[in-house]
């Protein structure tokens, strides 16, 4: 039997009677946040409290390899972001972590009716979690990623072939991706200067 219960919480309180009962009988839950939605983040999923009991068992190995630390980084970013609103003087490491989190959040924004293939998801997440987007302004992130996907598809089709055939993020796939990121970053920064 399959059920898809939907529960609206009062002020995001997931510890109330009905939400906790529903949580206890399901295989996971996705929490949508009005605050994230109003901030323009879609899908507005709160990664800190969303859970899947199936989890990574449904992912291919390549996705597990690349996305493993992204959920933790996003959850830490959300907590740090809330704390940083009250802090006046942040050290450089905290500022860097906040900047990385903003870029990770930006790369997860997805246009309506524009699904990405698993290979495209992998290259997108890898690019963000490994700091390649840190030098870009937040407004440049989506444009760069769109151009990177096109560049990789056109100039390094072996990347997609490796991921599709082996379902793993091999050293060869990583080398191709790093090379493509560096080449596209150079092209992108030159274009942006003009």
C-alpha cells in the first residue's frame, strides 16, 4: 500500500501531535519552508529536517560519491546563516562558509520543467561542493553552470559516457570534469570582463 500524506504545520512546528504521528509511519519526509520559498528558493526544501529512510540506496554510486557532504554543508550553512544575522564581526572562515553555502543554495535552484540528467546533477554538485564557484558572484552561478553543462556535453562527451556506463565517479571522470571546469571558468571570466 502506498500513501502520500501531506501535513501542514503551524509555524513550522514538526513536533506537534499529527506531524510526529505521520512521520513515524512514513519512510521519510520532505519539509517545505515558506521562508525559503519567499526567498526565491525552489524547491523550498528544508534539508536540515527532511529525511529519507531509503536515502542513498536509491542513488547511483557516482551521486553518493559527489553529494555525500552537500546535505551536511547545507544544514550547517542554514544554522550559521541564522546565527550570523545577530553577529556583527565574523571571522574569515565563517564568511567563507556562508559564501559557499549561498552558492550551494543557488546551484540547487531549478527552473520549472527543466529537469537535469543524473550526469548534469553530478557535475553541478561537484562544482559547488569543491569550491569552484567560490570566486563567482552569486548572480553568476546559474549562468556559469548552464554554460559548463553545455561545454562539457560538447567538448568532453566522455564524461557523460563514463557516468552512464559505470554509474561511478571514476578518477578519469573527475579529471575530465576538473579540466572542463577550469577551461570554462577561464572562458566565462573573459566573457564577463567584456
